[in-house]
């Protein structure tokens, strides 16, 4: 079975102390994950060591960065390299989140380099893709997302691509309170999987976890995750509330 993943994205929220308290509260829920389930916490850079140490003793719980540089090292003030993340034991890195694309002008070619950097250091990329409302309104979302995948990922081998997690996030549903219906989510997840299958074969495509991101809440997680091609969620606001994120973890298949 594909990995079923509940990934928290704290974005630029919480103080260090609040982050510790939130992680402690979630861990006190004592949720035991099976071998095909994972809980991932994408925390701000200053909290990664703390999060890694708190989660290290819990099976199938992992810390994640929210971004990394497309460069290996050098005179790039303010950037964080994949090698640095690897050196502190970080297992995952979110790449290409719509907020990074929109606010920081990240482009598909730069994201391709970031994925490559992560692969070099054994870090699993959580690669985000998704369409804005203007694209959805003209029913062009499938081609838009397909282009994101092809331009950033399709130069990698099947062995490499099998080490990635994809997060589909309709931009019009992020932080708006709007959520794609389970049918809409399943439709796009199935399309993404078919695009991967056309390039890499069905066996490889069937092994890749595809998460849904966009106003996932405790109340809708079970329905969304119940779709056959939805393998969990990349969760923003609800991941900042211990009881809510615990319920989302419990909603995994």
C-alpha cells in the first residue's frame, strides 16, 4: 500500500515555545501509526532541530523543512542548503508551495533544481502543484498541473521519481475556507497519477503518494482521504490546533 501521510505545514506561525507546546500536545495523543502511515511536520527553519529531536523517538513521525535552496552551497545569504537539512536529520522538504511560487516567484526550473538537491542528500521532496481560480474557471486545470509536473520532474529517472511525494493544492482552496470536493480532489489526483504512469509506467505511478492540500480540516479529512487516489493531506491552519491535527492523522487510510 502507498504511504498515507498527514503533513502539517506551520508556515510562518508560532514562537519556539508555542511550537514545542503544540508538538507535545499532539504527541500526547499517543497515535500509533502503521508501517504505511506517516505524520510529517513542516516547521520553520529555527525549529527544525527541536522538532527532529522530539519526533525521533516516535516511529513514523518526521520533521520537514518548508523549503531549501536550489544551490548546493556558497554566497547565498539567507538561504538554507539541502546538505544543511540532511546534517541535522531532516527527512522531508516541502517544495513549490503555491505561496512560494506566488510571493517569491519560484519557477518550475528552479524547483527542478531543488528536487535534485534533495535527492542528492536523501531528503524526500513533497512537491506541490496546483492551479489558481482563473485556470479552474476555464476548466484548464489538468493541463496546467501537467505542465508543472513535466517541467520540474520529468527529467528524473523512475527510480528517483519513486522517492517523491506530490501534494496537489488547488490555490483557490488554500486559506480561503473553500475546499475541493472529494470528487474534484479524486479527479485531479487520478489525472496526476495517469500523467506519471504515461511517463514512468503504472507500477511506479501507483507507488507514489499524492496528498491533497487546501483547507483540510478535522471535519472533512476522512471523506477526502477516503478517495482511492488521495493518500493524505498537506495541512495548513488545522495543523496549528493539536486536537484538529490529531483527528486528521487518525483519518488516514
